[in-house]
């Protein structure tokens, strides 16, 4: 079985609680400890989980994020096949800022159609932790889940694993189902999908305010 994973980083999220730091940059590009940016943590987690195709979906103020990431060489993602992809939103005036926006993903559906990976990992860009997504995938496959949500002390970390086929179905059926985000699919659960939890027991910091 091909258990390779596709990495999807949603960098569209914006919150007023941290706007003093996002005047000229996205949340994903906020500096951390002098030399890092918030996105470095999830990006490193993906690379360390043997994910060699990572797509970043930004919306606002993403120039500094592009400058920081460059070609992806720092993460060994500057390759001819797969590698690092950057997909800015073509709809800047649309008010969809919630994490896991299906509309945001559908704007670049060709990326998913040409991808060969059987599974997809969808994450936010502002959670600091050290997680091996291979462990999440292992439980996902073992339990026969449709969607696995990573949690910490029962709270969602906005990290999900699902098959790429299911993700494409959610995008294709968006007009019929009305689901706007991946989180909405899980919360409403009016379908017959098997939703599983993966409880992460390591250190986690969610950077979504000046205080945090």
C-alpha cells in the first residue's frame, strides 16, 4: 500500500488578537526565537515525517513568507519531483478566513489531481509542537478511519489526516454538502464518515495572540 503523505499547510488564518505582528506579514511568518518563523515548526514536522510534497496556501501579506521559504532548500524540498509549492488565494476580497477552507483548496484543485500520494495531512501554520505524522497515519489506517483529528487534552489542534481521494470528494461535493471547512465536516458529522481522534501527549503551544 502506498502510504506516502501530501502536506497541506493552511496559512490563511487571521486574528485581530495578533494584528500588531501581522501588519506586514502573515501569521505563518511571525518571527519566533529570533531566527525562526512559526511555519518552520509544522514544515519541519512534515519533512521529518517523510513528506516530500508540501503545499502552502496563504492569503494575506505573504511576501515575507515567500522570502523566508525561498525554494525550500533549507528543508530539502527544492526538487524536480514534488517539493515545496506556494498557492496564494486568487480571491483576496472573499471573506473566508477560517482554517481548512475548502474554497481555498478548490482554487488549486489541479495540485491535488496530479498528486500521487494516497493520504493528505492538513495543518495550520501557528502551532508549535514536535509531532510525527507517520504515527498519526498508522493509527488512521489501523482503525480504518475516514478522517483523523489530532487533539491535545481533548482540544483540536487543527491537524487532520485523510485520504487524498476523500479530500477531493469534499472539494468536488462542496456545492451539494455546503461544508465550508474541514472542521465543519467533523463538527456537524451529518455524514456516515468515521471520525477518529489522535491524542498527542507532547508539548504544544498555539501562537494566536500577543500573550501566547
